[in-house]
C-alpha cells in the first residue's frame, strides 16, 4: 500500500446541470510521473481543483498515502503534502521571488525573521533540486520559464511531496519546455510524485510513466505509457478514431493577395511589438506565423485587420493599399475580401450574450441579404444560420441558443462559418483551435485546407507549433516583433524552436 | 520678520487642514492596497463626524465621541465590504451610495434629535479635543526663528494631529514589515496567489476594510471634535475626495501620502490666506482655482505627466474563484 501516493475513489462533482466528474477512480503511484490527458472540458481541471481543495466533491473519497483525508481548502491540501503549479501562475508580479515563495507560509507576524529563514530554505532548495533563481528579483522582470520555476519552488517550500502541474507547457518555448521536463525528471528521481495535466499527446509520451485519459467527465482508461501509443490515446480521448495528421496536397500558389511591407506597430504602452515586418501572401497558400505568445503576432493580425493603428509601413490587399497607419475600417476591409477570425473569440469574435444566428451575421449585418428595408430580415438570418449549422456541424443545432452556452469548439465553428462562408480572398486566422477539442480541431483543419485549395490566401497565426507545421506551406517565425526566419513546413521542431526562442535568429540577423 | 510670521502661520494652518486628509488617505491606502476601491471615504468621514458630535454632545465625553465615530465608520465600511466583497457588487456604486445615504441621514437624524437645523449642539471644552502645549513653548516663544517654529508650528496642536503624523510611519511598517501587510498587498495584486497559498481572500479584504473604517473614524472625529465644536451638515466638504486624489497622487505609498496631503493642505491654507489679499503682479487669485488645484494636479498625474500612477492590479475587481 505504501507505494501509492494518491488514490481517488468514486469522486463525483456537478455544477448545476453540468456533470463535471462522474465516479472518478484514480491511483497514482509514488515516485512516478502520472499524466492526465483529455480534451478541454473533459473534467481534468475540476478533478485537480478538488484535489487541491478549491472545490469539494459531491461524493467520493481522497486517500493520500493510504489515509483518507478531507481537503476542504488549499491549506488542507498543502498540509497533506500536495502542491500545485497553476496554468495561470499564482504569483504577485511586483513582489520578489522570496516574497512570493513565502506568502502564506511566513512563520511569524513580523516579516524580518521570516525573510531570513525563507532565504536560507530557498538556497537549500535551489541547491537540492538545481532550481537556481535570484531570490531578490521581481517576478515581473523574470521570463515565463523562471516564473514557473518560482511556482515549483513555492510548492517545494511548503514541503509538497505530490506536485500537480496544470497545462504547464502552454506558455513555454520548446527549449523551456524541455528544461521543465528535465526538472520534473529530477524531482521524480528524488522521490516526488508528479501529476501532469495536458492535452498534448506528445508531452505525455515524452515524460510520463503512466497516463489516465478523461473524456466527458469520466476516467476512461489508465495505461502504462510504454504500452500505449499516440493513436490509442487520441482515440480514447475523443471516443472515435481521429486523424492526427492533416492530409493535404501540394500548394499551388498564385498571385500575391496580401503584401505587407515594413510594418511597425506599437502597443498601448508604446512598446514596439511589430518591428519592420515584411512578407507576401499568395492565393492558394497557407502562411503560418510561428512564435511564442506575445512576440508581436497578435498586434500584427490586429494591424492588418484594421483593429489597431500601425506606426508605419504599408499593406496591400489585392494590390490596393489598406490605410493601416490611419483609419482602416474593418467593415470596409470585409467588403474588400479580407476575412478575419480573431484570436480571442470571446472578446473580439463573438458577442456571447447574442444568440447563434445573430453572431452568424455580426459584421455583415449591413449586407443586403440580411436586410428588409432598414430592418433585419430575421427569416433570412434564421435560414442562413441553419445552413451554417448544418455545414459546420455546430452543436447543439439551435440558432436561438445564446452563444455563451456553446462549447469552445462550437463557438469557434460559429466564427469560422461566418468568415469562411463569405468566400473572402484573404483569410486571416488567429489561434484557430485554442480551447477547441480534438474532434473539432480535425474539422477546422480540414476546412482551412479546403479554403486554400479553393485558391484563397490564408494567413495563420498559432502558438501551437504542431498546428503551424501541419497546415502551413511556408512558416514565418516571429521573435520580439521581428521576422527571424522563414522555413519550409518540413523544418524540424528543434530548428523552429530555436528560432522561436530567438537563438538562431540573432545569429542569422548578424550574418 | 513680518513675512516669516506669515509663512509660519500658513504652515501652521497647512498642518491643521492636512490632518483629516492624512487620516482619510491612509484609510484609503489600506483598503485600496487590498483591492477594494473606496470612493466612500467622504461618506464615512461625514458619518463619523456626526456620530462624534452627537455622542460627545450627549455624553459630554470626547472619548465616547471618538469611539462612536470609529464604530459608525467601521459599520459603514462593513456595508461597503458586504456589497463589494461578499456580494461582489460594484465598488464604485456601493461607495457612492454610502456617500449619499450619509449626507442625507446625518441631517435628518441631527434635526430629529437636536432640532438645530441639522447641527449637533455646540460642545463645551470638556467634550472636545484640547491642544497640546509642548514644554517651554511659552518660554522660547520670542527666540527668533526657532521660537515661532517650536511654539507655533510644532507645539499647540491637537493630540489627533500627532497621531495622524505618527500613523504614517506606522502604516508603512504594517504594510511592508508585517505578515498582514505582505498578504494585504498581495491580495490587491493577485488574489488568486493568496487563495492558492491557503489564505482566505474574503477575510483578508474584510480586515483591510475595517482598518479603513477605523482611520476614517479618526478623520471624522477630528473634524467635529477638534477642528470645530460640533457637527455641521456636510462638514467634510469634499475632503474625502481630496484624500482620494492624494492617495492616487501619492501612488498608494504612505510617505508620499503624507507629502501629498501636506501639499493639498498647503494649497487650501494658501487659498484662505489669499482671499481678499491680491498678490503683487498677479492680482487676485480666484479661490475656486486654488480649490480645484488638487484635482487638476491629480488629473495631470494620471495623464502620465508626473511619472506613472499604477493602481493595485486587482483593484476594483471582486474575487471569483476561476472556472
């Protein structure tokens, strides 16, 4: 019995009508890395929140080291030896590393003594686990990879034996992720138990010993990692066979549809986010822009689609200039054949309180076919919505349903249907599959390839390197606002990873 | 020498009018650093001033007046806390509501109880704060330079005045040198970090709001028991808003707050002094301009001309556990 770190028995949790966890059983062995994989909304995060005391299960037992425990709040989890590294770091950005590490675990009312004790303990931990970080650095000045290290140190400082990592690689560059994996391997060697939550199959195969698959609130299988395969796990996650590779033929590039020249964009703080970027986009090709989030891709998309004013540069759409440095009008751009699927569908792409049919015409609501004089032609809108629902398999198939009530994948399909069905010349897509389940990803990828094959020009921005590699005909890598390289889609992940981390780019720029 | 005495007189009244600002701005510091914005400083101060005036008039005890001021102010803070922390309502709406309710109800209650047009009865010396005279203040009065500074500027203020200025380093010590302060600042920046560290966000924010109530109680008591001899309707006259401006102007830092309050107090004292006394070359300076200056300075600051005022990141946002 002593080799079991955590055992969950019959955990059940509902939020109103949503049954998030159904009778979950899970056994995690001591000193192993146990992966938990599942699509968005499969209930992984809920389960881990129960384990960390954020929520209480409606029924079921939690056993830590063979003893039944009640985890009523994070404090109880911490004293049971459970630590968590959250997907969105729980750090105070204008505090130092030391202050963050000891927050909540200070051992006296007056800080001075706590600080000196914490400093000694932190030094010891750094040495023991080779997790160097300057204890007096401010969090906001540290790169993301180091911030994550602080989160891990926070858990170790609280004497955690069981570490839960929730989607830890989402914000990391590939080299940073590799480094994290090395750290996790080392923690395992020192006897810690690690629960690793992700939706990325590759990561599961790379570092876990065992893997449990969740689907729609249920634990559907647990496998030894060495006895399973990516294909089997994908099938278990989705509940049917999925094509992980996208089948696509040779690209057949035609005339230049979108020409970006020397575009420079600053953000609201005045920081240059896009720095003198130039590229062409041709009919019948998909150009992917790879990069770690926050390296200017968002601002680039916003400038081209007329949402954000650029500082300088020109953009030609079908040979005619877009007034990117002045008052480019997104509505006007739509009429000129530029469709835009924004990165953030909740804030930019959709009005969540509107129903499906209303969102289906957003931005095109002045179009004659949706109008009856000065009024909206509700019947035409309804018919239009039903067609799109059918063609894009939007579920539930109810045009009157509030958009907030659709799942992430179906919300994304609503946006895609709206933008793609207009037959634009140029399609700009940001993060097409963020927060979208595997089944829908397959569908969305197919539709994007279809657009290309119809001779449309597609500009794709994604932080998922796999997605960029699978879809693109050419890959442009951005780092710190600059284009640091262009590669074929068969470039290795390592090569692209170095570019994304700004390592190769600097060399290339220097040459 | 005449000029020197004028300066000392202006500085002395600067200190006098700065005290309620310092109390109120420090009150705002505690709650806003914990992430609860409070536009209701004005209302709390006014409610406290009324409670102090009423209770001191009835009991004849200055201490009872002060306690009543703190009690009422803390209760109003808890109302604000309940609306904005527990019920996750809009902190601005709650604060504004408190200002209105207090402005109206102090007059109604005052009239109902004392029938003096919304005032409380004028207080005897016993029911007010007395000024403190430093040792030898009279003896050194006529020593040039040092004399006026010691006996007029430093000595001869109310005990609450000294309390206010001592509270500045004390607040700094609490916020930056105690566990409570560390957690309080953390909860105003990222309540998620506090919650996952196993500390109750709600209880922590309530404690911050109670601190705010206590300090506003001092501010109100100073107005009706020290500066004046009783409560007069609307006697805060926008001091709560000036304190809020000082808090922002000071970038939410204790020592900056003291300087900002002294600056705004100085402008106020100058405005009173300049009334009816035209300046050489410039002529008559409109009082209204002087009174507007604190706000104008704050707006200029917020527009980014004098450094940058970055408010606590989680300020104004009720905490909801994610997912």
